[in-house]
């Protein structure tokens, strides 16, 4: 797609005009105050019908804690179970193979796996360097079990992971006799279907690749499923972590772990809570866990909001995941073309993109830095202030993905370890940046989603060019406005 060609003229974009109709009706609040929303990787945007359905259900019905047999409890429980079935149906998952466990968010789903997975010295954790911190945190559970965490590196310039490196990280360990794990279980591989930093889409084929080598697979699908189809009969990870507000904006506070029943059976929870046990004795020091999904659902579920998940899935289905995918792919390609074509008067580029500069095998998340005419980076903290003042909602920083950030800024491991060894000597972000010889602490992230349109991209590109083209470095520009 040529940068100078309007995206509306592109056939793939022209075929998604129904989304423009929805934006004018169901999402009119996006345009009411002249704001431009470019943070779909942070949170989706909800439709008016989603809020209305929630209000209508609560004002026309009566629901209570589902851990009972009374009528209001049964009514709430029926809606929760209906939502479980809707999740399985949406992802084409076999209900005899997969369970749906509702959590507070995708982070909670990751924690459920990490705290109950039976790591030991011969059952390692393998992580890609490109992972959200909610997945990186699994290494603390592995560390407590005395096992190694193996990181699979990113490769420049697209910051992708090579399959050969994944295979090397899963190389067999020397087994020792043990009673607890089946001998074929060698560890856990955890990786994102789509990077929340670069938008890179990592191959779903790795799921089967790892399972053939005896690994369980945790697939972080939170950034992937808002604009891509995930078929759990075609790709069968052991654990899938999801966050519904990232998919369709509402409800917040609800996530999901979709897990294979056989994988759940291998987990051992380190505690029990209300709602997770069939019976418990204080004096007898004994408890019996539930034998279904509720064994992993601590306390009382958010039963007033979980039904909104089913409505949201129906809403996305009525629009069409493939239609959303086509819209976001076309817009992303155009945005990348426009950004990479921007130049200062001296001919130098205005933007440095991290990750792929084309739309192939990537999603609608684009991270970059603006450059001064001399090639130095514009501080992303300054961009955060100035873009907000101009009415843009976007994200700056490292987006809870330090591995991708270290890859983007080409920070070698030995340098990082040397800096971190100084520990308490680094008290501020500025001292940390100085120690690493970095002019900025992160990148700028623009992410497109469900109802993004060409006008959103056009306005941002115009802002970028008018604000940062031929702009000379000025250290004083940041000091009065931000101190970290």
C-alpha cells in the first residue's frame, strides 16, 4: 500500500465500511469531543448496546451469590454457565476437552497456572523474551521450585523469535526418578500469540511443536483475540489466558483461563478458598476440592458482570472477527507506510519503528520513537504530554514488556546485569537511563482496533509531522513538565 494513496481507496479497507456505520451509531462517543483513541492494546472500546444490555438485565432481573440453591442464586448460576458455553463456542473449543475458568483478568489466569504448575529441577519454564510481565512473573514460581527459566531471545530487526531458538530452549534435560509427574512432561512453554509491544504475531504452530516434545503450553492470547480468530480445534494449547475488556471494552474486572481438562488435572493448587472446595474440616485438617472449573474460581465470581461476556462475544460475532481483522490489517499497513515515509527537511527519517514495518504476520500494535533531525530520540515522556494535550489517547513506555523493550533498544544482557548489580545506587528513572546511556525510557505505542478508522490514522500522522518534523533537541522541554 502506497503511503500517498488514501486508505479508503484500498479494496480491503473499502470492504469494511460496515464498521464505519457502527462507529456512527454504537460508538458515537468516540467522536463526540474530537478525541482520537489509539490505545486498543490497552483496552477495547465498548458499544452503547453493551452498556444497555447490562442495565436492562440488572433492572429486569434479580440475582444473588450462585453458591446456593435458591431462585436468585440459580438464576445467576445459569447465566454464568451460559457464558462458559458461549466462550467455548466462540473459540470452537470442544467442551469435553476444554474448561472455562473465570478470573479477574488475564494476569489472574496466568497466576492460576504458575502457582499450581509442578515445576522442579527437571521441569523447566521456557519463556520468549517477548512476553508481558504477567507471563514473566511465572519465573518466580519456577525459581521457588528450584528450576531454571530459559529465555528464548529476540532477533533483530523485526524482533521475532526463531523457531530454532525455541527448539534449543526446549532441549531435553536429564531426568531423575520422580513419582509425581508423568515422564513425558518436560516443562512449560509460555509465549504470546501477539506481542503487546511490537505487534509481532508468533507462530501458533509452536503449540504442537512443544507438545510433541512433552511440554505444556500457555498461550497468552490477550492481545491477539481482539482482531484475530483463534480456533481451539485447530490449535490446542493447554492453557489460554484472556482478558475480555481488551477484546470488546466491557466488562472490566473479568478475565478467563481456557484450559484443557487433562492439563488442569496435573495442577496442584497451593491453597483452597471459598467456592473451591466440596468439603473441609478444621479439626480434621482435611479438605476435598471441587471436581469442576469452580476448583479454580476463588470466592464468589463477579456474577453480575460475567453475563456481559456472553453479550460481548455475540456482539463481536455479529460484526465478524474476519471483518475486524481486515479493517485493522489495512489500517496498520497504511499507518506503517505513512510513518516510515515521514522525513525531516534534511532527508533523515522522522520515525524509528520497532518490529515489522509491513502488515505481514503482525497485528495492529505499532511501537516507535520520534527522531530529531540529528537522529537522536525524542523523549517518549514528552510525547506522552504533548499527545495528550492534542487529544490523543495512546501509550508510552515499555508496556509491561521489558524483554521486547530491551530488544528494541538493543541493550545487551551483560550491560543490564552490570547496571542492576549497582542496585540501590539507581534511585530514579533518569539515573537508570544515564547508566544505560539511553536518552529515553521507552517507546510510543499506537494500537488500532475494532472501530478504528482512516481519520484516526490521518489525524495522528498530521500531529506527528506538525509537532516533531525539524524539531531540534531541547533538554529543557521536558524538565519543567515531567519528573520521574
